[in-house]
C-alpha cells in the first residue's frame, strides 16, 4: 500500500541526501584529477532489481539518472554481506558504457534480505589499451580499448580479491591512481550502505521498501504529466558527426520522437550502421538504456524543474534500435568514444523536441571540444605522468528569454574545469591561456554560449596527447527559430609559427618540448534573429573580447567605432538587409546545407535501408563505397530521391556475387 505523501517526501529527501553523502565521500577521497576536479563520477542507490531511485544533484555526472544495474547485478550468482562487485566491460551487463568507466555495486542486507544496492562509477583516466587514456577514434574493436573486467566480486564478505585487483592494475598506466580511485568508490558504497541502514532504522523496513517503489512511481507520474503537455505527433530530426572514422565520411544519427498522449517512442531507424571506429554506443538492445534517454531527461527537466530524478522517468519511453547500427552495435565493436555520440544524441533530442515545444527549447549545445589527456615524463623527477586536463566544453544554446550559458551548461554542465595550477602541477605542462573563445557563440537575438579555449605547452619529448571527442570542425551546432549556428571547434599545433598544423579532428598525437597546442570548443547555436539583438548587448560582448568587430557587423548588423555603437551606421546596415533572415526553423550552417544538398533525407534513408540488408560486417565498407559512387556523379543530374543510392548499391552487389539477394554471405 502506498505510504502517505508527507512520509514519502521526507523519505525522498533522505534518499537524495544519502546519494549526496556518497558523492561527497568519493569526491573527497578520489586520487585522479578527472574525478576529484572534473567530477566524472556517479553515486546512487538502486532497488534489488537495479533501478536507480536516488542520485545526487550537487556533485558528479548528471548523465546517469536512469541507469539500471539489473543486467549486471544478475551476472553475480550469490551475494553476501560485505560483498562488492565491479565491472568496466561494455559488453557484460551493459551498465558500463566504455572501458574507463568502472562501476561497482554493494548489496545492502536487512535481516538476511537484500533491500537495496549502493552503486556508483568513476571514469578512470586510463585502463590500458592501445593509446594513453585508452580511447581514440582510431580504434576499431573493443580489445584495443584497455583491460575489461566482467562482473566479478572485488570484495567477498569484506575480503579483497587480490587476484582480480592485480590483473586490473597490471594493465593500466597509472596503477596507484586507479587503486586510489577504486578505494574511494568502495568508501562511497560503504557510506551508502550505512545511510540505508539509518533510513530503515528511522522508517522501518516495510516503509522503506514501499517508499522506494513509490518514489519510482512518483517520478514516472511526473514525467507522464510533462509529456501530456506536448502535442501528439511524429518529430524527426537528424544531426551529424564530422567523421565516422579517421578521415572518414560524415556520420548521421537520426531520431524520430513519437508522442502518444503520455508516452514517447524514440525511433533510431535511419542512423548509421555499426562503425569501424569507436563511436558506437553499447546499448545491448535495451529499449530504455541510459545512453539513449539522457537527452530526454534533460528536456523533461527543462520543461518542469520540479521533476524528481530517478529511473522512473525512463518508463515513459521506449526506443527502437535496429541491430548492427551505431546505437546497437554487435560485439566486438569499439565503443570508447561513445561520449561524442552521446553528446550528439543529446542535441538531436533537443532538436526533435523543439518542434513539439517551440519557444521552450534552446539552440544546439556547444560541442566538439575534447577531453584532454597528457602522457609524459616529469623532467625534474623522472616520474611518468598520466593525467587528464581541463575538459573543453561548449556553452548552452540561446533561449527564448536569454543568452545561452558560456563555457558550460546544457548537457555538459556537470563537467567542472580543472584549475590551471592543478593542470600544471599534475600534467607536466604550462598553460598559456584558458578562457572563452572569441566569435564562437552562435549569433541570435539571444546568442548561444561561448565555447572554451585552451593553449598549453609541453616540456618533454614524446609527450602523447589524446583529445577524445574532437568534432564540430565541419558541421557546427545549429541555430533555432532564426538563430545562427555556433562557431566551429579548432585544434592547432604550434599556432602562428612556420610549424603550424591544423589537426582538425585528430584525437591522438605525439609532441615534443616547446610544442604548443591550441584547442577550442565549438560554440552553441543562437535563438532568434541576430539583427534584432540589442546593439548595447553586442557592444558589451565586444568589450569583453567575446565578439570581434567583424562579427558584430556581419552577424548582428552592429557597427562599432571608437569603442561605441555607431547608431546611424547600425540603423542603416540593418535596414539595408534584404532576405538575410534564416530560412526555416533551424539554421544548420552552410557546410551541412551543402552536404544535405547531395545527401538528402531520401538519399540517406535509402542508404541505411540498403545497408540493413547486408551482414553487419559489410555495412561500413558498403557505406563508403556508395559515398564514393555518388561523388562521381555529375551534380547537375543528381535527383536526391534515393535512385542513385539504390543503383550504387545494386552495382556493389553485382561486384560481389557472394552476397545473395537476402544479403547473406554465400560460399
């Protein structure tokens, strides 16, 4: 029987406080910069079946509200008091979503029965593998992405499983750091266990159990109420990553959001096939996998900030995930860069919902800036360094009422920047600049948020830099309702010298003493016509160094002279504009518009339909061959209706007769 509302509210606050206490324990005792500064970790409490009913809101990553540990929990045969299990294997239990994420869970017993699990994860800076920090777009299979630990007990009845620990630490580049972070996780889980016992002592076991179920139902009911405010319909939207592999072709993610009264369907049909790079998302076909629904949680919470955050939210939605695609890859596809794919999916979700809630959603979030890692030697001590430095984040999109947040916000608000002093002390580099990037914000009546930029110098030879999630050098974040796209990201080696190299979307390189890296995150999309922006607001951005004189004139129609707005010139310039307003609901930018003039929706849908008929291991190859074929066509005769795509596909099948009509490989 449901408990009374007053008791439920009190219990709700206790459960959240418990999760916060766990997070604080982890935050204060972690060893690696990426955990103790950037806060890429989670803590929480789940039901015995693995549904998360309590998460922190003040510390840690906000991605994992709907995380379900059920499949991983079930892979351990027997639990006893004092046990703690762990895994970082993306294909075992589908709770870890790439190998650096180490998840652990501890059963909480009351009178011999499991009443909850105390859970959490941290992102290890490195878990071994082919490259420092373990992740790169260049990797093509999971075996290259570091040591994988299937679900296993790391503590058995309170005793450390030294064999498992030794295997893990023998395969990583900074074992002391990894062991320190794991101990912090264990301490956090112990805190969660203690807090559950305190709640049971206060409320009683029966009230605790019923209250947990009611909290999940409560969040579900709130989510359904929000969905009911949106009009029924089908809302498709697509977006791209610049490359599906190193120097590859654009990678499309397509989402159709279907709203039916108080329920949602997320249909990913039309997304790219499983990739021969690490951009795949390991969902295991779970129709409510957390990676797919993060953007939905952000949307619902934006529409109603009173929404209680737990796994009950996920119940309002189910996903359609074609097998062998990048959103449901088959083993052993690499998945380490799923972060980039997730970032794009978040924006994709915002874009789809914007059609259902015009005026209530923002432009595209800033993206394309990397999470930087440095592997080097300290010249003074000879110590090998494996350290994360500041994550490069973009801002939030412009909104109907105000500008987007600068340098953070939207779907990356939980990522904290690392103080410059810490970066220099722990990563063995010299930071030359860290701040907001000029002209990166998407112009608009309310501009998008500015991206961040970082300039640093190396001191040691063979310093290896990984810059995962590099993107948005070509396809920038879209503007909305008259707003313009955000600026592109940049990655430059030795800028302003005769050794300058534009690294574009490179995510791993080796540099030497004296080399300088300049990296910039792409900015967020704007909202509304930028020529309607108050000239004084443009001048203020100019004075802050955020908008150049040229962009003020060209994007906003504001003429700045002698550090002031030239009123008559501005008025004349704005009046002279003819047809300069953005066409359509979105402004995707000239690069994407040019791409989509060839790769129309009809062409790309035909491509994914044809590829779905092939065995999974042929699809990526076939995609590139079909792209090559369309490149050879005369632009004047392209129809864009899928005809040329199907013809190229038929030619490919004729070239390889071992593919029969059903797509199966024959002898």
